[in-house]
């Protein structure tokens, strides 16, 4: 599963299937042997697994009132079900040795993905891959840019984890950070990835400064990073101005033919749908049918013939499906993950919070947890980091001391 985070979506799906089958067998054997904890005793220290289980329970219950047909609703429930990967990885990783093997597999995959991306960007032949525009390997420039920025933060912070042997040498972590961030800003040029990378750079700068300067840096660092990028790279102003032009077209003419115009329209319809059912929502899988109805006669033309579309905004998706409580539940998931990482050593805390911040930002502009490879990536990485923290805490309480910042 850790290696699959860097591979095509088909392999990720196969990995999830194997993970769920293995977990089912593992817990069944534990139950037959009379083990009271069923392999989840360590999870009692955490809040996020229970938030995940609560979310899945509510999505499941919403099958009773969803506006979607049964097949669409079940497929949507499965797509949300990737959240369970966080819980399963955190509960199945039992020792520091297992956690290190998983981290090594993840790092190997990420370094391989970065190397392939640069080979493709340079125009060099990769025999088993077709030529890619802009160094995109398996998914899209959007997903890959966010993945590189998030992994760069993970490797940078974890190289400071005080173990008998470092998880990743500093020079190797630095090499990945440089290669990944240059790829994000110069090659992949995804606008959401820009924001994520700038936020994670700013967060790292805040943590590197003395405590008395952190409040100022918290506000100023991301703005400084984005300002330097805006002035340094010629394509960034054009990407930013494109958003303004597309938003103006939507405001004046309701033009949904552009990326920004389509998003703004989808967000507007989503807010209307939440207003219709603020308490229970339209049920799992009910977003597409709700917004098409609100869009009117051209609903299919705007949102497509499929029934599993999304608003490219995770908070609104949860709000349409589960009501206002769905939005609050997703915010609670972010908070509970950050809170759980505060129980672990500082480098692990910083790595985990960086991924949570990246996920929270990505969810503002895309349905990142629901759709695409990026959602699987976030769930896998968060599960691996929680598993690492729990394994270190169980092995040696001294290694599991809470972060101080």
C-alpha cells in the first residue's frame, strides 16, 4: 500500500482491495484467538479513527434517503470509503520495524516517481511510459504537484526524527525537496499545487523561527513565498490573471466553459443544494442529481451525463450529501488528525500536520478525498504516519513524547 501511493490508480485500487481483505482476515483471526483488542488497542489513543468511522457510518445511513439511485449511491460510498485506509494502516502497523519498512517502500516509490517525472520533462525516453506533457507520470499535473509538495514536507521534517538510524539522510531529503519543489513551480504549474507548496514552505519557515516571531511569520511567510514566486517565474502571473478573467466572465455572462467558471457555478449550485436540505443533505451520491436539477434544462450539458461528478470542492460535496453537519464533520477530521499528531515526537508532528494542511487546502479547490489519485495518496500517507507514531510510542514511551510546538 505504501508503494502504491506512487503508482497508477489501477494498482492503488488493487492495493486497497488487498489491504481490506488482509485486514478482514487479520481481525477475524485475532477474534478467534480471543484477543480482546482485535488489533486496534493503540487506536484508543487517537481521535481521528473514530471521526473516520463516524463519517462512514453517516454516509452509509444516508443510503436510506439519498436522491441517487442505488448503484450510484453505493459507488459514491465506496469512493468515500478510501478514508478507512487511514484507520487500517494505523492499526495494522504494530512495530517500529514494520513502520520503517513501510516508510522505505513509500520513499522508494516517491523518489522513483520524481525521477520519472524529470526524465519525461527532459524529453528522455522511458520505455514503459508514453511521452508525457510537462513531466506528468501516472495521474495529472494537479495531483502530482500536490503529491510532490506534500512528500517534500514529509521527508524534510522526518529526517530530523531522533532514531538510532535516521529514516532518511538529510542530504537525500534535501535532494528530494529541491527536485520536487522545482518541479512544482517550473514544470507542473498546477495552481492548487502552488498554493499548497507555498503554504508548506511558509509553515516550515514558521517552525524554524524562534517562538516570538512565529505569529508574524505565520501570516507573512506564505505571502513572501508567493510574492517571490510571482516575481520570479513568468508563467505564474498569467496563471493568476487567468483565474480573474475566468471569474469575471462567469460573473458577467454565467460562462461555465472555463475551469474557474465551471467551479464557481458548481459551488453556487452546491450552496443552493445545501440550503434545500441543511440538516440531512441529499444523501451519499446525491450531489450530481441535486445540482443538475437546480441547473435546469442544461444541467446535463454543464455537469455531464455521468452520475458521479463532484463540485471540485470537498467541503461542499460533504455539505450537499450530509448537510451542514457534513461540512463540520470534514473540518473535525482535519482537526482530529492534527490533534493526534501532537501526541508524537516533534518531527513526526510537523510532517503529519503538513500533510493535513496540504489536504485541507486541496479540498478547497478539488474534491480531493473523494475523487482521483490524490485522495488515496493523502489517506495512505496519513495512515503510515499515524502507524509510525503509534509504533514508536508502543516500543518506547520516551520516543512517543508529545510535540512541544
